[in-house]
C-alpha cells in the first residue's frame, strides 16, 4: 500500500510539473486577447474560464496570498485577467490563472497553478512573475 501511495504522489507531482511547464510555455503562443491587450492560450486539456467569476477571483487571491506567505513578498492582488481549468478525478480541479498585481507600486502579471481537491485544502503548485 505504501508503494501505491508513493507512486500516486509521484505521478501527481510529475503531472503538475509538466502542466506548469506547459502553462508557462503556452504563454508565448497566443489566441485569446484579454482586456489589457495581452494574449493567452489555455494549456492543453484546460478550458477557458470567466476571469471575473467570484470563484475564479478567489483562486487568484488565494494564489497571491500563499505566494506572499511563502516568499515574504508583498504582492498586492488586483484582478484575474485570464483563467483556465481542468477537472480530474471527479471533484478535483486544477486552475491556471494569470493575475494582475503590484509589487512596490509597479504593476506586473503573474502566472499561477492552483490545485483544488474536494477532500483537502487548496494548494499553490506554482507562481511566477511573467516577463
């Protein structure tokens, strides 16, 4: 049983790393234009989500809050400007979001991957400032 659990954890972590890599790589290819004129493409197997949906905004705020806690930074959340998600294993969701925020009164975009599982707390899997 311990081997099965370790294997499951390894496969999931590998999946998340690949997904985050694809997400950040997909930022270069473009099809959907956001309100700020930036273009974004959902990672493969993700579907576009309404960036102003309160549930999506909560995911974006969560990503910024968790990043700030872990990094001791002070990114100020402004809005979600693009979002996509995928469902797996029933009620488990993985969100890819592009966030508009500020660091030291300078506006930046950040990309984040958030895991939202039915039976465990939300988890920030990746967060980075877009160039």
